């Protein structure tokens, strides 16, 4: 069998609102982010497992609010006044704040943003009690922050994400393959990303379309 060279081509990440599939797993989170005027103290923490759609939701909110997006690991003291002047910001992966030495910076950002009447959206894998925060005042601020969680994906969401991921890679798949995968894969959107990448790489390497037999072999390798 002839194998093709696998090129490291860029994957188009569709992050617009029209690309976000609403299901019972994420409808509450979307509705909460759509109403920032009601956030207590102007802050909201969006939590959920890896690949659940936190960054996608944050990108939708950031576009609507014209808000800068910054990873917690990159946050510095100099960023706090700059972001507060914009009166809207997204801090991604806030669970990395302590490890990145950014606790003081996030604490100042929270205070300045609230003083300016702005809105601060944070994303994280877990609630603040699990971040390892050592600064008591920041821990108090974060534990007082309203929280909304994206739940584990249901069949409809998992199916839609698989379709989106294949479309991002411009990979054609049989329609019957999606429900077949949903009933056999781990119920994780992070797994969905890795599975689609592996299936796409396998199809490109072998120079043939995706089949159920090929998908079964790839799934076995995930076990």
C-alpha cells in the first residue's frame, strides 16, 4: 500500500457564533455570557473540561465586547491598567495563575476592572479552590466570582463537534460514521479533537477515504 507524505497543514479553527452548536450541555453558559450586565461585580468564571468549548464561547464574547484575550500565564502587572481601561477582557486558563506567578496581576486586574465598571471573563478547567492560589485576597475574589459551567457533552453536541472538527480539516466523512463514533468514543470533546486528528492523519497517510474499519483501528489505539 502506498503511503502519502503527511504535510503539517494549518487547520481552520471556526470560532464564530454561527459555528457554535447550542445544546443542553452549554445553553446556560451561552445565555449567561450573553448577559454581562447582570454579572455580580462584573466578573464571570466559565469552567468545564478540556475541549468543552470554553475558548470558543470566550472568543464569541470577546468579539461582541471588543475585549482583548490573554492567557493567565502571560498576565503581568503592566496588563492590569491597560485591560481595565478597555473595560472588558478575557483571561484564559485561569487555573494556571499561581504556577505562572500572576496572582498579584490578576488581583489588581479584578480590582481595577471593578472600579472602572468593566467586565472580566475568566475560563478555567476547575473552580478556584483547585488552582493552588496562595494570595488570600485573590482566592477570596475568585471564590466570590459567579461561576457557570459547561456540562459534559451530550450526543447532539458531540456529533456536532465531530462534524465541525472534520470540516475544519476539510476532511470528508460518511454521514453514518459520526453516530458510530459517538457511541464508541470517550465522552470528551478533548478526545474528539485527538480522534479527528488521528483519523485525518491516517486517511492522508494511506491515501484513501475514511471508513468504519479504519476508524475502528484508530479507536482501538486510543484504548
